[in-house]
C-alpha cells in the first residue's frame, strides 16, 4: 500500500509499505478513505516530537471503512464506516476510567507518532472498540474528518477548560484551524464578544465569517493594548492560546480579566515566563490539556444536525498520490490561505 513516511527531520516521502495486519485481538484494520494534515505533523517534520522516529507513517486523523477486526472487537465489523479518533484508548486503565483518554497508559496520542498513522491506504487501530466511532448512514464523511482532532481539541482544551459562559468576553489568540475550531465551538455558549488575534489579515477575515465579533492584528506588537481598549480596560474572561509560542501565551497573561481563565491549547517547545508579580492577586485559573476526545460523540451530533458547519474549515483537496503537494500547501498557509486540506485515497 501507499503511505506517507517520515524519514527524520525535514524528510518524508510517499512510499510503498506493507499493508498492516492484526497484532492483537482488540485491533482493527481500517481502509482509510479520507485523511488530513495537522499542524502537529509539521512539528514532527521539524524534529520537535522525539517519540516519532524515522520510518513512521504519519497522520492521526481520518475516516474509513473497517476492513478486518480482531476476535475481541465487538462494536465494529467489516464494512462499517468509522471515524478514527486521534486518541487511542484502552477504556480500562486508571486514566481511561477517569475519561482522561489522552493519558491512556497504553494508548493516548500514539497514531502517526509511536505507531503508524492514517496518511496511508490502510491503518491498524488499537483498541478499536473504544478508539473508533460509528459514522451514521448518509453523513458527510469529509466534514467528519474535522472531528478526529481539531474540533474536540478546540472545544475541550479551549472552550470547556476556558469555562466560556453566556455573555462573557473571550479572546482567541491564533486564528489557525485550531483557533477557528475553538471559535466555532465557543458559540455553543453564546459569549457576548469573541476577539480573534492573529498576524494574518486573511485569517482574521475568515474568523469574522466564522463568528468573531472583533479582530486584532498583532503584527505591530501592540495586541495587548488593543484588546484592553476593546474591553474598556477590563480584559477578557477567557483567553484561549492557540499558537504555542511564548509571545502568545504572555499576551494571554496581559489581557486576562480578574477572575478569568487562560486556557492553553498550543504545543509549546520552549519555556514561557509566568508573570506572577502581576498575576498573583488576580484570582486567575490557567489550564493545560491534551485533547481527551470525550466530546467526540456530542460534536458528531452537532455536525450531523448542521448546527455547526465543519466544512468551513476545509480549503483544499488532494489525492494521496499528491500528498507532498498537500504538505507544501498546508505548510505555506500564509501564502495559500490553507486551513485544512482533505486527502482522498
Ligand atoms: Zn492533530
Ligand atoms: Zn487506557
């Protein structure tokens, strides 16, 4: 089968690989029909993710059709249409019993990281019963690819952890796919104001179409002043960090109102200063989280009911044969205006 293989920092190629086979009774083999590329895949290519070694098939998002199941799999059978979760969960360990699937002792984020992933014609899914979701008949499967990772990530790590409330003011720092996923799902709670912050005017325009009430371009280094002005010097009740660099987290520290919550989503590779000298008396909460995908069934219902249009996030389409062009397009989003790219087998 064809698969996109990581060959160490800066190197990848579309290779001919052996089709995966069942390894354990709880495994399933899924014929992938559609997948996508995540910002995290670009981090891997930069060499930022040491658990992902050379020779690994990348990808942790996608939909497909069950091709084969192990003898212990009871929830799925050959031919079932399934959504692949970016998080693998055994359902039995201490963390899974707490619904903290991201920290499953034998699962978590392993797909396209510690085991071969979804940017391939076939993928082996561990613990299929608890790591796959059934796709209802007639569903828009392309839209559901957004449910493998970015919608639950934006919702759980940003909106739920950020305690977004009706009538509150929130800021989302970073208007990439994850920030936009937080923007779309924050609106479940009817915040009064959603201020989107980014360096890219095109992404801020997209954010307005997606429901942002105000936008701030942070290029001039004065985003904190701009957000404070927009909030009458009060700051925001929730600041969602959706970039993963020191400057954007420190911006959240500057714009958070007393009693507010800073919800980090970004993947941070370097240290960030915590300004306790100005924050110690502000009654703040700071949260961090790796997506647990506990909200996936709920989000699936919301997308199915068309209350949320996940297709808004999809800007480009490629065939697996052109996956390198897909990476090029996704990796140069400032020029291509790419959000999520769909790769069809
Ligand atoms: Zn991802
Ligand atoms: Zn577990």
